[in-house]
C-alpha cells in the first residue's frame, strides 16, 4: 500500500539535448491504477523506470509513501516491475522465477513454494511450475511475469507495456484480468502503454505525456470530454477527434458553408483573445450523416464498415481552409454513402471543442473553465 | 519421381565433385598415417638397429601400459590441460567482467589484453624462458628482488609450472574474449528485473550472470582443452620435457621416443593410445557443449 508522488522529476539521458522526462509532477493515491500514455518516445518508459530506480532522477524527486527515492537503489524500493519483453530469468523454472524475489529476501524454501503455488493458482500457471520460460507460449510468459510481480506483494506495481507482445484477442482478455487482479490486490499501480484504449479502459486516472511533458492527468472520461489541448484531444479516442481550422464569426465558428453556433461566453472568450480563427474539435460520433445540403457538405473518401457501425472519411466540398480539411463521422447505419458521393454532416449531440490555433490550448467560457479543473 | 531422384543423384555428385580433392587430401594426410601408425604399433622396429623389423602383436601396448614414465607423462598432460584451462578461464572471467564496463581507453586495453593470443607460441615461450624467468637477468627475479629472492632458477625448479604460466598467459585472452561475448549477449532487462526483485551485485552475478555465462565458459574450456592436448612448442622451447620427463606431455614424450630414441613401434603404440583417449574425452566434451548450446536455454 503506497502513495507515489513525482515532484518536478526530470531525467536527462547523457548526450540528449532535451530531457526525456521534463519536470513531471504527479500524485498517485493509495491503491490507484494510473496509466501513463503517449506517443512513442514521449518518455513513458523513462518515467516508470525512474520510479523503479532503473534511471537516475536528475532533478526534482519521487517519493513513495512520502519517502524520498533519490539515490535509493531499486532493490530497496519494494517495487515489482513487469517488463515489455517479460525479462524472465531464462535459466530458472517458472517456480524459481516467481520465487526469486522471495529468495533474495531470505524467505525459507517451503514458505516460498507455498506462496508461489498460491500465485500460480491465481494465474492458472500451476501446470507449468517446473518448466523453463523458453518452453512457454507468449501468453504464459506474460502470466509468469505477472506472477513474479504479485508473489512479492510489493508496495507498487510498475508495468511497461506488458501486453504489447500478445495478439489482439489475448490482449483484450488479459487487460481485463490485470485490471481485476489489481482491484483485488489493491496495490498501487503505474502502467505504461501507448495504446489509448488500454489507457481508457484500465486506468483510474490517465496521464498523457508528450515530449517528456505532462499534458493532462485526469480520469478517462474527463480526458475524453474535456481535453486540455488539441494534442490530448487528438490522442485520446479512436478514431481520433476531428481537428479542423475554422473562422470565428459573430455567432460561432464557420465550417465550410455552415456555422456551428457557440455559447455566448465562449464567443466572448474568443473575442477577448482577439482570435479570428481557431481549431475546432468534433468527435466522429458528434457528426451525423444527413442528406446533402442539410449540413456541412462533404465528399466521401472512404467508408469503414465495422459491422455494428461505420466510419465515413470525407473532405469538405467547399473548402476555404485548403483542400486538406478532412472529417470523420460515425454512422449507425451501414453504407451511409458511396465513394465520391456528396453528403451532409450535421453537428449532433455534445458541444464542440475549441482550441487556440497556435498553442492548441483549450478555450472555454468562464462557466466551463470553472467547472473543468485542468489536471496540469 | 524415381526419374527425378536419379537425376538429382547425378546432380548431387556433380555438385560434390569440386570438394573431392579436399576430401582425398584430408584422408591422405590424416587417415592413412593413422592406419600406418596402427600398423607400426604392432611391430618392434628401432631405426638405429638395422633388421629389427619384427611383428610383435600387442606387445608394444603392454609395454606402454607398464612404462611408469608413460604414466607420469600422461598425468603431466592432464595437469597441464586441466590447470591451464581452469586458471585461464578464471582469469578470463575476471578480465571480461572488468572489460564489460565502460571506461576511457577500453578499446586499447582490450587490444593489449588480446595480444598474447596473437604471438607465435614459440616466441612467447622463449620470452617467458629468457626475458621473464631467467635466473640472472629475468624480470621476475628483478621484481621479486626486494622480497629477498635472489637468482632463483624458476624453469629448472618448477618446470611444469613455468610451462603452464606461459600457456595460461596465452589462453587467458581466448577465454576472456569468449566470456566477454557472453557478457555482452546478456539481456539487459533480465538484470534489471533482478535488481528490482531485490538482488544485490553479488546475487545478480551468482544467480543470473553466471548461469548465462555457463555455456560460454564450457565452450572455452573444451576448445582450450582440445588445443592444449597437443602442446609442443612451449615444452620444447622452455624445458625440453626435463628434467627427466618431469615436464613432458604425451606428444612430447612420443616425439622423444620416436625421434630421439628411434623406437618407432613403441612410439606408434603410445600415439594410438593417446589418440584413442583424446577421441573419447573430446567426444564427451563436445556432447556437453552441444547439449548446453542446443538445450532450450534461451528465452525469447
Ligand atoms: N538509454 C537511452 N539513452 C539516451 N536516450 C534515450 C535512452 N532511452 C530512451 N531515450 C530517449 O528518451 C526519450 C524517451 O524514451 P522512452 O523510452 O521513455 O519513450 P517511451 O515513451 O517509452 O516510448 P515507446 O512507446 O516507444 O516505448 C526518447 O526520445 C528516447 O530516444
Ligand atoms: Mg517505452
């Protein structure tokens, strides 16, 4: 049981121009499952490895249960880590792998065996205890890596993309198992992934990183509903949110021929910042497919049929911002249109997101900004 | 189908044809002499006694097994091989561990450490005998002078040991290179997992690094032993097997018997015994290596 706090913690690799993790500040509550997510190279692994003691904390500090971790070696932090490639000990059997940390702690062999068998039961590994890792399937290895972590009953679990080597189906299955296991054990967990679906479904809270900097740290639904900037908006959600440049008019913002109305206080905020154009964010499910002429007219580039729903990729017909303005809309109907056909898209439920055209920062009216506490 | 296979048989011979000269040559220079040796070993034949050619059956072998010098020499051979291989593997392990961390000038140090392996064995032996161990102007005595060591004659006092020093000096770099290759193929994340699991440096080495290095050390030991069986130059240069046969090994003793004593029949019998013993030991050793390299040690 532990709380974790990153306090403006930075890590600068030797020879690198910019820190891999840049003044990261995060507070993790006891028993919480938090997910670090971001594109490749955003510093997720580095942030995790700093917590595990595998990278130096060059600036700031990290505390576990209020205890400063700067200079504390990994072995004294009481952290268990699950590695992307599992890093099982090749010369040891599954049982020895799982019991290694206990052995290092001086737990007698009988007691060790008992705890390993208990964990193996939980993970359905009882039949493999005497095998070497090389003779296991990918999924079984993954479970051994999990087993090695839970046998220890550590203060903190660190997991670095533990599912990325599994096939899609197994990944979904294991995802729910890990989440359930964590709830049951109640161990504070920091989980790294680049897969935003994993982030959304597993985390109590999700921290979005980009270039080593924290963008937003909030519950998944809040990330989805109120992204603090265009980057988070585009990163969270699949297919990604439509982010299109639009002109500011007196009633709202203009997309193609039509105008999307904005509330008065948001308009006021735009005028206060003297912006003539903004980046507008619309989730695919906020766009309804309607007959041409009844909304924003677009031409279909591609229709993705998923069975239960379909995604229409299209571009604006009458495009003032250049020919590249593309939109994706979700439709509950099958085959809402054919390739090359012109259809209309209408803004349906939920308010549009408005971002600053240069900085990408979210622009809210007074009322909204008071309600949405940003995580940064 | 049959037509196809006959065709491919002809094709197979056509493809093998260019290799045949090499095969014939190998048979000519290894198998034919061996058969001749076996043949000689059943005869009593001394080159300096004309007309001594006589079939004696297995008498030469009986003589070999009764010869106490042969037994002493066989023992010397074992000590030489086992001692050299073990000590150089240990030293090689230590040096490899040092070289596996990064420091300034690592490339230069590595090259310097490898050089003994590149020096001609005869030159190396001469160097040890004269430059290092010479009683009057050797470096060893010079260095040990402050500790009260005078003109000590290392080579004649400890003949086998000094030969071993030369061999260890030459074989340590070989072991070091092999073990270094092993160390560098050690997966980093496994060590990190060990650290997170609470292992200190010594436990990491004992529980993770050493098991990983095992096959590399085994390979070094077996290859080293195979080469060391026929050590000749070092003994010839440093001690000539003496005093007596105190520092002779089997190849050297056989050489003495054949070319200094001209006892061709007896020398041939010793050669056959040596080859047979070497083949048995080499086969066991090679099987050991193949087992540990093929054995599914590697986890993905
Ligand atoms: N050992 C290293 N030495 C120097 N730079 C490094 C090292 N490891 C990572 N980096 C750099 O630090 C940055 C962050 O790397 P990190 O591995 O934390 O990214 P990540 O978010 O985990 O990416 P991915 O999703 O691809 O695993 C990258 O720009 C990377 O190039
Ligand atoms: Mg990573």
